[in-house]
C-alpha cells in the first residue's frame, strides 16, 4: 500500500463528529503499474464525483514506450525530488531525466515541459 497508493481527496462531512481527514490513499490496479519518471508522459486525475481515477497522456507516447507518472511534483528541484522519492518510496530515481549530466538535466526538463522553441528563448535571456 505504501508504494502503490495514490493520495486522493474524498468529501468528508463537516463537524466535530467526523475525525476523518479528507485525504485518503487508494490503490488503482492499472495505474499502480505505472512507474515513476521526473519527466512523465502521463498524469493522473482523481474525480470524486464519479469515484474514478483518469490517466491522461501529457505528451505523445510512442508504441512500446512505458507509460510513466510522477510520484512527486516534477517541478521540484532535482535534489528535493530525489530526497522525497527516497524518503517516501525508498528508491533512488534513475529515470532518463535524472541520469543526465547536471547542466543538461535542467535544460532537458524544461524542454520536455515547454517545448524546444520556448526553451531556446528562456536559455538565451
């Protein structure tokens, strides 16, 4: 449960009679098969009204490419992401983004998020 559960929010009635917190952890069979990447090609969204978890591509996924999600916020600094992944999930991230040399890592991250043209403008300004 610790490694494959996702944090979801559920409606909790207001009042002192309910000690329950709104954030719960749920295991979703198909999504739990997705590995982590700091530059994921998919993201999950929880829909409490339909009690469903939806997995959506955030960029083109090639045939045979692994579907990945971010276990932690990808915009966190490199060292912070790695520390959280180690503390919460017990692994050292070795995704394609994290194994890049330090200078290329940041450029590659923003290129994946913003696209090639935008990163060129950001890096030259």
